[in-house]
């Protein structure tokens, strides 16, 4: 799967940097050419006479969503850039020498990062959800509402493993959208994507259908800082938690953090990524489902982060040999090979060679299923873990403890 999606850019859907060059490029796309006005017909009137099928009417849903989707301009501070530069030079044996840097022209290699994206108002008093990759680097964040009012935003909390972040502006009486149950979305259902592509095509609405659900593309597993310091361990990445809604609604850089809504104007997801070889929309886009968003955002607002615990198990997936050895009926599930001392699993009574096949009523078919279930569980919550032990099914409650 990872090889298939090597060209998928986790941040390209909107946290991608939007510089002045994009504005220049926009002016070269025929935007100043003269066009003949299209003929205007009344609704249901055909130029050849008779009636026509006008298709679904998304005007109400679009108007609702446009009021709650904001533009976000994010910028890294000069102070943070200087700190990174100093740390980089301290750890690098070559670039630490000013004469070496000046000779090769690297004296000013660090520049403040800037980006533009979208966000969705989720409370009347100014809480806004967006993607982590839109604001993770930023110290100065500006939010622009549909009415062009501008606000300085505070970063309340971020969660890189789900690519979500919460901002806050000082305002009241803001509009919000009703929230749907994203689990009820059906493949083939109409959806609208609302955002600010390229940073200057503000308040843009595109339509498409739900193409698939529960996509895990491994986009967030390698979400590393591009300014990795020399000598640091670059293998300490955590597995992202992904169950994307896939749509064919057009999304481009600047759309990240914007709203995905259904035909009734209810929020169903947060637009996050596209599949592309060019950096621009090529037919597939991905949104974080609102059910996942709600769980994470609630904790970000309350605590500034999502405090995950650890199950504390080393597992392997089932092959033909282990299937026969453990007398299993299928290869779905994961085998516990070892348990960490003082871990949640060990305290609950799980053992080596137990086969985990379900958590909280949902099947665990492989390691990704297990990682997602545990990754969405905060410290203090209990997982009901279904196992097969010595050929017999059991269910063991595991209270998740804080990881060491």
C-alpha cells in the first residue's frame, strides 16, 4: 500500500505553502481573457424547448457551509527560525563553521515558513478546527471570516497523529453547522468540499460523491519536521491514525482544514489530503471523518492535547504456520508475542499467545486495526479486548494506563 501511494502528499490538500508566486501564476491562467457571456435560461427551460433535469440543488447546503469556513494564514516567527538555525549549526560539524556557510552560500538557508489553509467554526464563541499541518509550524495565525473580518488566533491544541488542531478567536455569536454521524455516510452519497484553494480563491465550493470510507493511506506515519537536526534519531515516528473519507470533490492547496458537508449542509469531515502526481487535484481527495474529529477536538479544547496511553504489547500478524500452531479458523487478528512490564495489558491479565480479534465490539483483523483502536483511547478509558486463548474466545477489560 505504501508503494502505491508514494505520490500522495499528506499536506498538499491545503497546508501546502501558498506564496506570492501562486498569485502570479494565477494571473497567467487566462483570468484576464475576455469571454462571451453564456446564454441564460430559466430553471427547467431548455434552449431547444421542453424541460431539463437540473440535478440536485446544493444551494442551501453551500450557503450554510460558506458561513462557517474561514481562511487561515499562518507564519513561523523569526525567533523560532533563529533557534532552529542555532541548534542546527551547533549539531552539524560543517555548517557550524561560519566561514564554511558563507563560502558555500548557506548563510541564510533558514527562512520563516508561511502557509495558507482553511478552518471550520465549531462553536459560537470562536473555537475553530483545522489540520495540524496547516498551523503546526506557526507562531502567528490570522483567521479571516466570510465577512472579511480578521482576527489573531490562539493555538489551543494539536494532534499530529490525526492531523487535527484547534484554534480560538475572541468573538461570540458565530454561526456553526449541524454535525452528522459520519459512520452513516454511504458510498455514492453527494458531498460538498468548502475551502480556500491556493489562498486566493476564497469561499470555494466543489461537489462530488463519497468514493470510499475508512481509507488508511499511511500519510501521517512519516510526518517529520523537514528541519531535522543533524545527529538526531530520525526513526522515531509514530503511526498515524487514519480512516479517511475518500471523495472526488475537487480539493487543492489551501483547502486543508475546510469543511466536507452532506447535501443537507451537515458537517461530515475535515478536508485533509489529495492523491496526486502534480501537487494539484487529480481526482481523489480525503477528509477526516467528523466522528473521529469530535473525539480528538474535545480533548484538545479541554487539555491542549490528546493524552494516549499504551496497551503495552508486542504483536505479530497471523501466517499459515501460526494459524495451524494455535488452531485458528482464520488469519484475522494479531498474536501477542510479549508484554511490557507494568503495562495495561499485563495488569489486565493478557498473556503471550493470546490472539486479539476484537476491541469494543469491532473486529481487529491486523496490526493497523489494533493501532487505530488503541490510538483513539485516552488514559483512563477501558478497552474490552476480545481474544482467543487455547482455542476459546474470551473478553477481557483493559484499563488504559499512562505510557512510560
